[in-house]
C-alpha cells in the first residue's frame, strides 16, 4: 500500500536560467525543453498531497520573471523553500506563488537522527558537523560527490544533476544511508 504522505528533497532546478545547462553539463537543447522535462519528472514523482523540501535555486529571478509563477504553480506537492542564492524574491512572493513555507535553513529529527537542511554547504560550520547526523543541501550542482563524510556527519547533495532531475524520497534516502553507515 502506498503511503498517504511522502516527503521529498530536491535542489537547483534553476527554472528560467538556460545558461545553467552549459555551466553544469545539462543536455537540454532549449529552455523550454529543460522546463518541460523537469516539470514532468517532478509531477510524475510528487503527488499533490506530498511535501517537497526544496533546498534553493528553484528559479532564476533576474530579468523577465513573468513565467515563474506559472512554472511554480504547475509543480505538484506542498512546497517548502529553503532559499538559495538565486531565490531573490520576497518571502511573500513565494508564499503567494505556490510555496507553503520559506526559510533560510531548518533542522529536523528523523528516527533519532538530527538533520540540517540548507542550500549552501559552504556555510556549514565545524559545530554543524558535530551536531547533525545528516546535512542535506544543494548549491554545488555536479562539482562534488553526492554523498560525503565530515567527521560523524554525512553531507548529501540533492542538486538535480546528482539525482537525474528527480526529487528524492527522504525516507528512502535516509534508510539507505543508515544501512550504508
């Protein structure tokens, strides 16, 4: 039987930012293709009742952003945004356009493990690596391995380049990592 509610994590779609394809080796031929593929993969994974923790840079908000509301509202799920460096609209803009909660970072307990969710792993402190079992982030796209260890902490990069553009089920991801550790 399928769960009534699932929680997913993802980061760095960069809707409205086609240059990211060149910068990160994405194979899309156009901005429209990138939008269509990522919206389809998101909606084939996420149901309307699911929760998505988006770890920043969902859209590039420089220049013409008239289509951003349309893109975000097409995405299934109840959405939490942990703001990234390209998420420059106001909190109220995101709340009025498809997000249920916005923050800079937050922590959560899951099966007695403490998790930190944030966008940029360069802002992780030594204290964070001692305090948290898992730190889930985006920002670095395909520059480093998806899973890295720092002291007793496991860092997990959920940028779309590392996840084949799919949001990842948080429970499944953490259960695999618990078995691995």
